[in-house]
């Protein structure tokens, strides 16, 4: 039965694999674009420091580059938000859920002056 399922579902698996490949390529391209913009910003700062461009030219070019960088980061933020829930709920090695940092409950402990009824 599993062989039949694999044969029938292989086109779907192929489309899913192709979608993942396209998404990975797009993410790499975005990362490369942000690196290029950062390099251009560094170059722009150097030109300002050496006097090759004026403050007004610097401001205009810097604004354009920062706007492009913001747009890239805004499109990357939803992707990161989608990946985050996948990490939640994973178990730590040994089969235990990772600690959330909250204190454990005090259930079952008897405090001084309390009476406990056992039935």
C-alpha cells in the first residue's frame, strides 16, 4: 500500500520540493542584495569622509539605500516569523521539553499551619 501511495503522491512531493528550492534561492538572493547595499553604504560613507561628495548628495543616496534595505528586511521578516513557530514545542535531547524559565508549581506541598485531608 505504501508503494502505491508513494507513486500517487510523487507529483505533489515534486512540486513541494520545487517550491522549497525556489524559496531558498529567493532568500539567498535577498541576503546577497542586503550585503551589496551595506557595501554601498560603506562606500558612500568613505566618499563623504574623503570629500568626494557633498552632504546633500550623501543624504539623498543614503536615504535611497536605507529605503531599499528596509524593504528587503520587511519582506524577510514574515519569512522569519513563519519559521519561528516550527521551533516552538520541540523537545530537548532526552525527550523533555525545554524549560521556559517559569517556576514550577507548588502543588502538593504543605505549608506551615495548613491541614491536609487525605481520603
